[in-house]
């Protein structure tokens, strides 16, 4: 019997984690877009590393409680808008995370998910 595959969703992913489904705003489909870490790779390059999903941050096109791990790759979380678009909705992040998932990793903080509570930064 084979090992069960872990579902990793990387919001703002640009191919850094080869096991992850990379999710980004539609801005990455713009002609001339390059990854932020070095400015060399294109969207086609990122697609060679792994799947890329273009999604609105208010609705992530994944089943409820499907993700074993959710990575926040420097993306904003909340109900505000940035130059790249709307921040990712905490309720959507919580919805796609498997029941009992303890944390969502991020570039500057670890977001704790507790049953029936908001996602809040760990201090």
C-alpha cells in the first residue's frame, strides 16, 4: 500500500515548495510577470514545478477541510486590499484547512487555527 499524499496549498506560491499547489491572484497572468524572489522565472516556469491555481482570495476553489498544510508565502491575510489585490480571507483559509490542523505557516508569523475562532498571529 502506498503512502497517502499530503495536500499542501501555498497561497502566493511561486514554485518554492515542489509538493504544493501554488495559488495566486490573476496578476501573475500579466504579460511580463516574473517571480518575486529573483525576477527570472515566468508563470510557465512555475507551472513546470507544480500546479498553479489562479483564484480570488475571497473564494479558494478547494473542498472544505482538504488541506493538510496551508502556507502563506508572504501574502496578506484579512479584509483589506493591496496593490496585488484583496488579502486572503481568514475564513477561507480556515475552511480549506483540515479539521484539527494546528497551524498555518507564514513568512512572518504562524497563524493558529482553533475550532470556532478567528485566525490570529501567535505572539
